[in-house]
């Protein structure tokens, strides 16, 4: 009998490793190193045509030349400024509107149809309109990036609020918590993971719109640099620009991950 109890109470391990994610730091860099080595071998041996892909070593030399000439920061700083300003405006207003939609029925009834109408519109199609409204300079680029990050942030925010477990809210009501306390202590912490997930999407869209805006109307910026390299069919410069954008995306993803670890430490 005691043997049967021991067998029943024995913990059965989950073969997938459970739901706790354990970072394996070396795997990601190793994958990139293998891909770069494969491309270097393929382009140097002629297995991959130089008209299709440039040598990674040539792209690296282009990046070094960009840095030494000072052109790297001449293109990078305007792009970072546009990305930062536009994203801050769009995400801040988006979180505020998403909270209002998620918490107030009247706001949801009025604002949700507007957000639903704006969300599927390709934002780059509105750039000519923004140029008319805000001019060809920085204002139109800020507005485009802000709108592009605004709509996914709104959707992620109110959807995260809708997905908060109503059992916790009823529990707070049963303990006599006020509406403000329930929102501050239950709804917002419960919605925060969804809001941060939406932040990743919003920032990725912001980078895409940044490049598109700079391609259509900028003298300096990573998008303008990529467009110029593409028009000259300079693959090494083109891939150098793409590499810079990829690194920018990785840094943003890392930053959001740091926010998640700090703000969601209660989940561990």
C-alpha cells in the first residue's frame, strides 16, 4: 500500500523542460557564426554568385569604412532620433487610448471603430498626406512612425486588459477594493505582459516605417543609405545598411526583454 502511495505521489517530469525558459546564451551567436561562415565559403568559392550576395568580409570592411569616414553616425543619428521621437509619441498615446478603451465602455464604443478602421490601412500610403500636412522635413516622418506604432499598441493594450482573469477582479471586489485599487493592483499588472508583447510589434513596425519614410524623403538616414546603395547596385553597402537595421532590431528586442524582466519579476 505504501509502495502504491509512493508511486502515485512521484512527480512526473515534463519532457519539454517545463514552462520555465532557461537562456542558452551561446546557441544564438553560434548559429549566426555558422551562417556567416557558410556565406563566406559560398561566395569565395563561387558557389554563390557575387551578383546575388556579397562576401560577409566585404560587408564587414564596408562597415569599417563607414565608421572611419564618419558616415555611419551621419546616417545613424538622424534615424535613431526619428525612431525615438515617433515611437515615444505613438506608444505613449497608444497605451493611453488602449487603457481607456479597455476600462470604459463609452470610450470603447466610440474609439474602437476608429482604431479598427485605421489598423489595416498601410501607413506608408499616408506619407504623401503627412507631407502635405507636416511638410517634407522631420514632421511627416515623426507622424508616420507615430501612427504606425500607435494602432498596434492600442490593440495590444485593450486586448491585454480584456484577457485579465475576471476571477481576480471578482476577488478584489469581494474584499471591498475600490475601482482605482482594482485597476492599479489587478488589471494593470495582469495586462502588462500583453502590453509589453505589443511593444515589440510596435517597435518593429516603427523600424519598417522609418526606412520607408527615409527612402521617400531624406538626405541622411539608414533608409536613404540603403536606397542609394540599391540604386547603384552596390550589394556590399546595401547589406551593410541591412545589417545595421538588424542590429538595431536586436538591440530593441533586448531592451524590451530587460523591461520584461524588471517589470514582470513577480511572475518568477
